[in-house]
C-alpha cells in the first residue's frame, strides 16, 4: 500500500490498520491535545513499532540508528532513587 508520497517501501494493509489504530489509541489515552503535542518522531515511532513496519528506507533507518547510538553516549540517566536534593 502506498500513500502517493515519496516513502521508503510499502506497507501491508494490516500494517496500515495497526499504524493508524495506534494513533487513535494514543489520542484516546493521552487526549487529543497531548497526543498531538508529542514530537512527530515519537508519534510515528510508536505507530511504526506497533505495526511492525516502517516507512523509512533501509538507509534512513541505518542513519537513524547511528544517530541514536551516538546520542545515547551523551544522555543523562536519572538515578534509581530519583532526583532528590541531598
């Protein structure tokens, strides 16, 4: 299935249904306003993950993985006991 836009690959009908249903479920769970305030990468990432398919090309997915790995090295992780004042 294609949407007429330049996309990396195609999706199955069941993948499209799962992807779009995820958007609906996010809106129902978070509320319309909060769900649209999520960054696009997060909205689409959730939907692609649930669908088990992605509109990214292999090259785009590879570039994204490399970027995520590089940025993880610089992330601050919250301590197990939280951010309490000491």
